[in-house]
């Protein structure tokens, strides 16, 4: 996964994902977690996903983004986690 700047309080933030060949033919799910709270979990279609607004609602919280790849038997083949901390930016 490449770095993307996440800005708290915004909507429509796009995140582009890059997978090597080992992810081919797997169903992929992205999960956003703050602490023990899962804020959103949704399937990934293609290489671009939009970060849900509720994930970016509060600035300064550590955010974990996890991606899971499952095969046709629903067995987990890959799991990747990225830990981020994002802050509300003032554009005025």
C-alpha cells in the first residue's frame, strides 16, 4: 500500500492500493479501526477505495488500516496492517 495523506474532517479521500501477484484471485476487504473500534469494513473492488467519512471524523487518533485477502474457500491467505496518525489541518 502506498502512502496517502488523510485529512481529518473531510469526505471523499481516495486511497490507491497496489497488490503484487500473490493477491491475484483473492477477494479483498479493507478494515478501518481506531483502538478496539472497527469504524468500517468493506470489500475492495479494483485498486482504488474511498475512505469512509466516519473514519476521518476526528483528528489526532491512531488509525489502523487492515487489508485481508481470502480465497474461494473463504480462508485468509494474506493480511496486511498499516498504522497511521492523522491530524486536522487548517486551510484558512
